[in-house]
C-alpha cells in the first residue's frame, strides 16, 4: 500500500484495475470485504469503504445475500474516466520534466515512439 | 448505527504534583479497532488503567458501557485487559491460565485458544517462571483474542515477540474481528506495523489529547515538500507547517493538509519534490521536539 493516499481509494483502484484488465469480468463476483481485508492486512471497515465507493460510482452492484458483482458497462465507463484524467495525471508531469531537460515536443514524441517500438 | 461504548470528558489523573492525564475528551464507538498512540510516558497506560477500572480518575467523567468502570462488575466482566509485561503467577503453567480464562470471559472460545497456542508454539506444560518474555506475551495475546470480550485492551502486547509472531497476531486479530466484531483498543509504538489495522487513532502526548481522528483521514494528510529554500518557503507559506529542516540552501518542510492534483503539478513545475508522510513519521512530527520549539507550532495555529 502506498502511504500517500487513503487505503480505501487504493482498494477501489485495484478492483478497477482488475476490471479494466479483464481479470474481473462483467457480472463476475468481486472479493468480499473480509477477503480484501485479510489479503491486504487492513481493517475490514476500510475495505468496505473502498467497495462502497465502487457501489456509489456504479462500478459494482450489490446482490443481497450473495455479494458484490461487476456492473454491466463498468469497464467502458472506467476507461472513459481514466482517459479523462490521463493528461493531468501522466502527460503534464512528463512535459514538465521534459522542459526541465530541454527536450522539445518533437523530440519527446520521437522518444515516445521509440519507447513503444522497444516494448 | 454504532453505539458509543466509552465516553471520557475532562478525564484527569494526577499523582501528587505529576499530572499523568490532563483533561482528555474522547469517545470509543462500538466494534471498531482503535490505536492509542503516543511516546513512552505519554499517558497511554494510565488511560487504559482508567478505562479498565483499575484506578480512579482524579477529575472528569468516564463511562464505559454507560457506567463508571471502577467497581462495576457488570462493566468489568465485559472487558479484557492485556497489560504491558503482563505477569502471571510463577507456579502456574499456560495450561492452568487457559483453563481459568473461561471463568472470567463468557465469550471464551476454547478451540480458537488451542489454535493460537499452536500458532504461537506456546509450551502448555512449562511453568510460567520458565517462559521467555516472548512466550509470556504470546500467552497474553492468546487470552486477549480468545476472550472475545466486547471491549479488549492490548497495551504494548508484544514485548519479546518476533516479527513472525507479531504477524500471526495481526492476521488472527483481523480474521477473528471480521467474524466476531468487537471493540479493540491497541496501544503500541510499532505504528507502521499496525497502521493499516486501525480504524481510528487517538494520539496522546504529555497527558494531553493531540489527535482524535479517523485513520483514513490521517493517512496522506501530511506531505513533505523539499527543494531550494526560497521556493519551498514560498510554496508552503500559507499552510500549516508541522516540521521544518534546513540544509544549506535546501529546505524540507512538512505541511498538514492534502495537496490536490493542480497543486502537485505546480510543485513539480517549481522543481519541488513531494513525498508522503507515513503515520509513524506524522506522529514523530506531532510529538517530536521540532513542534515544541515554538515557532512551528505558532505557524500551524496561524
């Protein structure tokens, strides 16, 4: 766990990542709060807070007496949201560092392309 | 919703001219795990002794399950207190202690106790005086967990316990708490180890309450900003400062309060390094000498 941010956000993000990467598919059951708590060695109330955030965002839905399931369309909505944050989260810091090092925008684009070919 | 099981207001304990606990106000809500944190001699043990009715307050109000705990059998039988360096009669064996425990704890789970004995490898048939400090701590932790008391106090429960045994304790505590929710108050100085287990934090320093907050609110609530002195000073100028260090032209200032994405980007543009502050580091800042030096405290108040 990362020290800088609330754990419940990180729990929510990890489940989101599993949905985006297809580890958890739509209509599939997500781990219970007790399973999340035991796995991450965190307080169950914190795990519940993370799951509740996913419920509030409509990413997972509760089926009474059974558990939490990935909501239909969750993956598409998550990707849309992550794309909206992509520039601020990843591009701005990259550009700031590039400017500091005197890398202009064309050179940066070239570096990105070269990196992509390598990987 | 949750029920308040402990209510302390103006709680004070004096020993002659020494004030161990001074006008402390807090509540404990049912079925949560609390961390009672602070430096050695801060007053943690005194507060636990007050809550468990072992000593009387000098002043203030204290209710546990709706009544003052001291001399109220119906309150006392609902609690389990595992003291720091808990002692047991020398002529006893762990076997005897575990046999006697259900007389005091009505929720005692014999099977769970047996499993913990195996987990901690407690020699049941050895005299208490022959047990190592770690084995004695393991006996205390076993009794504390298997008692399943509605409110359980662990005061620095793991003197002499090795890292493996401590993690057994954390894992069993979490698993059992999930199945049998109850109120747990844990006092420890191994803050980073237990930080994620806690739901709420009560921080005591020199007998006073310094912080009473949800653990999730505390996490990430402080940031250290490092870089060239002038830039750091201007970036942190209007924020509550809780720690400050200088080295030549460089400065490292810890501020209370979260930074949003725009502020983090601005810091990066200014060439500043931001780093998260762990709960343990935050407590070091809050209870350390740098705050008591005066100037930082005034800035935090401003």
